[in-house]
């Protein structure tokens, strides 16, 4: 009897790659500014990664448990391991790798904000105290590094 | 720097609350001009390559040994008296305050300007 091709192995890796690449290429850049929940929790992407791992597991079970009817004894565990590695890396990047050390010296609520003068993107001087009576939302960010 | 676009989408609401959005980054004036152009920002980005202001705010961060220092992502709402009225110093660089929650903080901690609803 002709054994069936084990498509679930490829499908699993496909979902995994879609979940991970989609997070960086699409969710952070295009969706994040409008729907920050999807960026902050990465729920959709984690669900895709989970779906991918499920497919990989099915592929391995088919290859070994129903070996008479399914192929992929080498392919299914190989792609499954790749998918698991990718998922692990994604979870590490989402959580432990993106934590920052504390910044205990940063001004607290109720304290005076240090005044300063810096140059803006148009080359003009900007002084914090000169913005009064407006409020200022000062946003420090990482930039191109 | 993805929080910049989110703030851009709500910048009219900040203006309505008499609040000036200002970014601070280690990048050069030229890089900031490029970012303002490509993201279509309608507020100012300040260049702090020597980290003088970043240090004054206690926000120097060295991501990896040997790499140039950058700012720890953080936001401060400073009122007309120069006092910090709200702040967010994130512990995870993926997580930045949402524009809606910043606007809510402005409404909570600063009196609404006269003539607005």
C-alpha cells in the first residue's frame, strides 16, 4: 500500500514560522500602534505557534504510531524539533530577553523634572521650562542602535 | 520606537489637553529628521547623543557590554509647574504605555483646560 505523505509536519512548521515572523514583521510594526493588546500579549502569535506545535505532534504520531499508512519517520521529528526550537526562542524573546534592569534614579511622581535644552529634529533648540504653561509628555526611547 | 506611531495617531487628543509630546533619543538630528519624515510625526524629537538628559533622568541603559548606551524606555508627564505628575518606566522593552492610558492619566492628574468639555 502506498503510504501517505505526512503534510502535518510541514503544516506545523508553517504555522510556527507564521506566528514568529508575523509578530516581528506585522504585529509590532503595523498592528501595534492601533491594537496594542496584540503586541503586548502576542496572543494571536502564541496561538499560531501552539497550533504549529500541535500539528508537529500529530505528524510525529502519524509517522510512528501509524507508520503503515504514513511516511515521515525522519521528516516529522526533524521539522518538529525545528519548530520546537523556534517556539522556545520566540517565548524567550517575548519574556526574559526583553526585560530591563530597574531605573531607580528616574524622577518619581511629585518630583521636579530636571530642566534641559536639546536640539530637535529641525535643528532648533528646545527647552523644557520654556513650554510652560503647557504640559509636556517626555518620551525616552531606544532609537537606532 | 514603535510607540511614536501610536502617539501620532492620538496627537490631536494630546493637543486638546494642552500637552506637548516630545521624544528624546540618542540618535542624531539627521536620523530624527528622517524618522519624523517617514513616520509622519507631528511632534518634536530631541537628539541627546551625549546622554546628558538621559543621565539627568537616570535612564542610561547599556543593552550589551561593549555596545553604545541608549535610553531606558520611559515616559513622564510634566505639568506647567515642572513637576512629574505621571510616569511609566517599563520593565520590558516590548511594553510601552498606551496612548489611551496616558490620556486618561492627563485627565486624572491635571485640571482640564477651560473651554473644553
